[in-house]
C-alpha cells in the first residue's frame, strides 16, 4: 500500500464549513508539504461564512479577507462542494467512509438566550437574525423587523451590538452604496427609528467593543452618541482594571465614552444612548414588545472578575423593538459530540473528544465551533493551523487505505439528487451578483434565495 500523503495515496480531508476557519484549515493542509486533497463542504451555495453573512455591509475593507480565500480556492487539490449540509445531505459516517479525516469548521450559527420572561414576544429579536437578514442570508430572507418603532433597545455591548446600532442609526443614503441586501435597504428606508439604547449589564470598563468600532458610533452623520456622565463613574476595581498595562482597549473605550458624554446637543435626527450596569429582567407588552424592565446592577468581585449583581432597583424603558446581542452559539451536527452549555464541539488540541475526553479518530474541529463565538477573522488562522498540526501529527493513526474523497462524495450526493455547487459555479453566481449591483453603484446585489443562486448555473 502506498504511503498516506503521497501522490498515489493522497490524504483526503473534508472540511465542513467555508468560513474563515474552513479556508484557513484548507490552506494549512494544502501548504503542508504532504499530498492532501481538501474538499470544503458548505451548506450554502455561497462560501465565506460570516465574512459574507455577518461582517457589516458598511465595512467593506473587512470583507477583503475574501481575496485571500479566493487565492486558496485556486490552489491545486482544493474543491468546494456548496449547497451540501453535513448531517442532512450526508452523514458524518459517510464522510468518514470517503475521507481520512473530517474537520468541523461550521461556526456558531445560533444565538444565546437571555432567559427572561417576554424574550419571545413579537418585536424581540436576536442580533443574529437581524444581521443575517440585512446581509441577505437565504434562511433569514423572510424575517420581518418592525422599523416603525421609534425607540429600539439593544442588549449587549460587543461589536455585533455596535454593527446593529450603526445599521439602525445610519441613513439609507449612507448604506445605499454597500452590499446590504435590497430588501433590508427598502425596509430601512421606511424606518422611523429615532432612539437606539445600547444596554450593558456591566460598566463602561467592561464593554466588549473594540476602540475603532466604538469611536465610529460617535462619528455618524445623522446620529448623536450620548452617555450620562454619571454612568461613567467607576468603582475602585474597575479603576484598577484600567490601570493594568495590558488593558489598553478598555482604557481607550472609557476615554471615547467620556468624549461622548462631554458633547452638547447635536441637533441630529437620531440618538444612540449607552446605558451601563443595567440588565433586562422582563420584556413586556400586550401582543408585542412595549417596554423592557431593567435591573440596576452593581459590580461584585475582584478586578477582571467582576460580575453584575442586581441592586433591587429597576427602571422601565419603553421601546417598540428589542435586539438581544449577547453572543452566538454553535448548533450540534448529528453524529458529532456537542457541549450544549458552551455551544461548541468538545475538543482537545483540535481533536474532537467524546464524553470521556477520548479523541474520536479522524474527527477535528476549528474556529468558532471549536473555541466559542469570539475573535475576529484573523484569530481563526492560528486556530485552524493548530488543528491541522494535530491532524497531520496523527496521520500514522488514521486509516491508511486510499479514500475516494470528492469523487465518492459527489457520486453519493448526485444519487441523492443533491445539486452540489463547485467553485466555478460559485464564481458564476458571484459574477452575476456583481453585475446586478453595478447599475445601483453597489459592489454586488446578493441573491437572497438558494433557488435564485442555482438558477444562475
Ligand atoms: C455579525 C458579525 C460581524 C462580524 N464582523 C467582523 C468584522 O467586521 N471583522 C472581523 O475580523 N471579524 C468579524 N466577525 C467575526 C468573524 O466573522 C468570525 O471570527 C469568523 O467568521 C468565524 O469563522 P468560522 O469559520 O469559525 O465560522 P463562520 O464564518 O460562521 O463559518 C461557518 C460556515 O459553516 C457553514 N456550515 C454550518 N453548518 C454546516 C453544516 N452542517 N454543513 C455544511 N456547512 C455548514 C456555514 O454556512 C458557514 O459558511 C463578525 C462576527 C459576527 C457574528
Ligand atoms: N468589526 C469587528 O471587528 C467585529 C464586528 C462584529 C463582531 N466581531 C467579533 O465577533 C465576536 C462576537 O461579538 P459579539 O458582540 O456577539 O459578542 P461579545 O463581544 O462577546 O459581546 C457580548 C455582549 O453581550 C453581553 N452579554 C452576554 N450575556 C448577557 C446576558 N445574559 N445579559 C446581558 N448581557 C449579556 C456581554 O456582557 P458581559 O461582558 O457582561 O458578558 C457583552 O457585552 C467578538 O469577538 C467580536 O469582536 C468583530
């Protein structure tokens, strides 16, 4: 038998998910010096995961990561199998029959829950849904957000909350030239939103925004960023956090917030108001959201370990729309262990482990589904490289017989009537989206339904 990883017996690896971590895993495998065939298996006909369906449309620079993925996709021995859902169109056991190893890089697709009464009232949404809707994700195309509400509450103070705030705060003219989905632009054109309240359960020194994203919220053409100066008073522990050398992001955030607090009346049509030390305890309304009851919190614990504790005082904020932006969570893939508490596939050094912490032969994981929903696009590179290192180190323990890889998988899917989308197909869809955008001055007009994408082919 030829050696695994040689021309005669290439290492066949299926990577599930074509977001950043999937592409970086593919790159690490293809540039490993071994002969490896990599098939990127993706649920949607379009690749790039959250870079296409998460990164905000008014941040086109951040989507330039796609240029690097296009180069990876042109490497020899790379294949894209889009429009294939692992766990539905093909099982994990079937993948293992065709590949020596499988890397799960399927992201964190759902949201965390607040766990308060009224969370599911009409008008209470997750940021996950709103983001996917304005970015044209086919599964969120038909969501409806009632933008006739004048007051919106956003729970959470991370960069996703910043994205959602900005999209609500910007005028349609500021968004028109972006790749925002047409249905979202039409809905935002009719928006009556005037006040956006961004609510943090902890203090200004604990907000998770990065500096650039927070600063940008104070530079919007039609929306003033506001903070009550009293809300920026820090307890001794928070002050100690800011004095720690490595904590420069929080130091700058507090500085930016102090600048917002010092500004006078702006006369701008919209207001973005930051609240700290307030946590929702109840969302109320007869048939839909009418108000959120907020517990006033205090911080307890040592510097960097401070958590929010309710003081017993509450206040009520009247709002017609509420977004929960408190983090993403993974969803289980049938046949693969899942840690429901953390929303991740349990792993050690990228190797998927069972309940007894034993590695499952041939199964690996990378990206948000491995480490949880934190980190920017670039963070996933080192993560995927580390997983591939483990996979290659295990190669002697993997099955040594030749596997059919994409040839076998494509035949199985064809027999099931699954229309797979190859990278060339995606390039055809991509070209049509770009052409559709041109007359409108947009970088692209995305297809927002899978059948529209497939009709291009
Ligand atoms: C709203 C938002 C905005 C962001 N903006 C930025 C930003 O501006 N800059 C920045 O640096 N970072 C940003 N990030 C972070 C960045 O997007 C993530 O770090 C990164 O996308 C995580 O990569 P991933 O590959 O692990 O997951 P994902 O990007 O989510 O990719 C997972 C892929 O797996 C596919 N998939 C899932 N299940 C299956 C299945 N069963 N079968 C087949 N395929 C499957 C999905 O369709 C998806 O394409 C943002 C994140 C969010 C949520
Ligand atoms: N432009 C960019 O670079 C960009 C854009 C978007 C996203 N991203 C990245 O993507 C990742 C995910 O972003 P994210 O905003 O979803 O997550 P995040 O940064 O983890 O922020 C989540 C926010 O929700 C709060 N929260 C969590 N549980 C809560 C609860 N039960 N009640 C009230 N508040 C709660 C957190 O507060 P606590 O701190 O108290 O837990 C925090 O303020 C981050 O790494 C982010 O930087 C980057």
